[in-house]
């Protein structure tokens, strides 16, 4: 048992160090050799854009979403907002009626079919612009987000543009935890952008050339993760997906643990099943780094997250149990605390934790301070201490569901 444990720990340690050093060197390389982005010379040259807003029971947020899009610094004659009421049972349809006479807004209504992809495909059939994207009805955009993303389409090789996502005004512990997570994800998107290995085109304001769908077909159900599947399909077709770090999208994020758990099980389950669907492209020269490096390491990280959970819990529980047993046996005795450098844990799992902490700090400095231009130190950093336990739990549940093909529900 000790041999298996040590083999797992040291293998995980090696892979973690190797992977993070690789990401660091890639990011440094990007900083020194940034992509040439010519941009559009004038407003007249800007392409026409449609933003689809699928809604299901979003009466409290959809108006703010539409208003944020209308406030965008983009030529009004070239920006359409296509609102799709996906069979809402609340006041969503009533609340969007004040926009019915706005020439920029198109209001559509359909029967709910149980998944977002159907609403997006319904909207696509009403889109005639050069560029099309989606914005979730609980999100809002920075006024320059669309313009910043569209500039990437001045390059002929770009088929889609992914934004930077920020948790807006977090209130609960779960939302504060996601805020830090999204800031780290901004750094990772920049690295994957450099590797041309972005494998998710998130719902909040990823923009596409309309010809992507004309060529590849509409969204697929894709285990309730159509944003991941379309990104993989684009990569396979040789259509480039890039990250616009200046394009900020503000989203709420699940507020409670049950809601967050349900979302992350759907995301992780969808990743596993989509990779399984496209397994023929793993270790294929056609997808380069995405196939040989990024997807395999993502799979390995899921397995390691699950296997490391019991070891981490064990290292926490054993000292507590030992202390309680000692108190019950000999009573409580207070002793002066002392520090001894040789008492610092130096086992493999400890070094894995130290390195993980170093990576976390490095990622936050880049994501929060350098890219997003936000202050580095804040209360929500404390949530990084509990994040691994939550992440391991939803990963475990997702793997279990994937093994038994227990499909996650959309809502």
C-alpha cells in the first residue's frame, strides 16, 4: 500500500511540476512574441454582429443583459441582439417587451426542449450577420468587449474569439471561490491561446464567424456542453479559436454549493464524454499540442484529483484523531508552541501542496494583476484553501456519472 501511495504521489508531483513549468515557459514566450493583430481600420470596415441571448426563467436578469449589450461601443447599425425566450414559465417574455420597438433587438419565442443548444440553433436560423455569438441571460458585458473581440476577425485565420470572464459582485463563499478560479482561468486561456489549444468556447460572449456554423453545422446537444463540443469541432476542422483578454464579461456564478456542484458535474461530465466521443483525435498530429499535451493532462488531472482526495483527508483527520485520543487519555496540557524547521512536512504530498501553492500565487499574479489589472490581495484568496476539496468532490461525482453514463441534467 505504501509503495502504491508513494508512486502515486511522486508521479503526480512530477507531472504537476512538468505541466506548470511548461505553461510558464509558454506564457513567457507569448509575452515576448505576441500575435500581430492588425485590427479594422475604421468603423465602416467592422463586420456586422448578432448576439443571441437564450432565456429560460430569467425575468430578474435578462433586462440588464440586453441593456449592457445596447450600451456597447459598437456601431448600432451593425449590432443585433437576438433574444430567445426558451419557453419560460415566469415573466421573462413580458419583461423583454419594452425592447420590441428597438431596431437593434429581435425577440423570439419557442417551446422549451430541455437544453440550451436547441435555443441557440433556433436563434442561428434568424441570424444573417457576419459574426454571431451568445450571451447568457445572467451575464453582462464591458462596453468595449464586443469591439475588442471583433478586432481579432481582421485576421483571416481566426474562426472564433473567447473572452475573459469575471465573477460579478460575488456575495457567497461559493461565488468568491469562483472569482479566484476565473481569474486563474484567464491566465490559462492566454497560455492555451498561444498553444492554439483552447477547447471550450464558453457561452458568455464567445464570437464566431457565421461561416463556422454554415460549414460545420449547428450546435450539438453534446452532453449539455455544446460550448466544448463546438470548440473541439472547430479545432478538428482547422478553424482557429483565440482569446481576447481585453474582452470582459461579467457573470454571476452559482451562489450555493448544491447549485455549483450541479454545474460543475455537468461541465466535467461533458468534458469526459466529449473527449470520449472524439477519442480518435487524441495523440493525433492533426490537433498538435491540444491532442498530445493539453487534453491528456486534463484527463490525468481529473484522475489525480480524485486519488489525492483520500490521502489529503487522511493527513488532516489522523492528527485530529490522535490529539483527541491523547486528551481523552492523559487530559489536556497546554505547552508553549515552538518552531522547528525540521518539523515542516517534507513528504511527497507536502511538496505537491507547496508547489500547488506556488503555482496558485503565480497564476493569480498574472491573471489578476497583470491581465485583469486588479488588486492582488483580497479576502477571497482564503477560499483557495477549500477549493481543492470541492473540486475533488465534483470530479469524483463526474467520473462516477461518466462510468455509468448517468447524464447530468441541464437545470
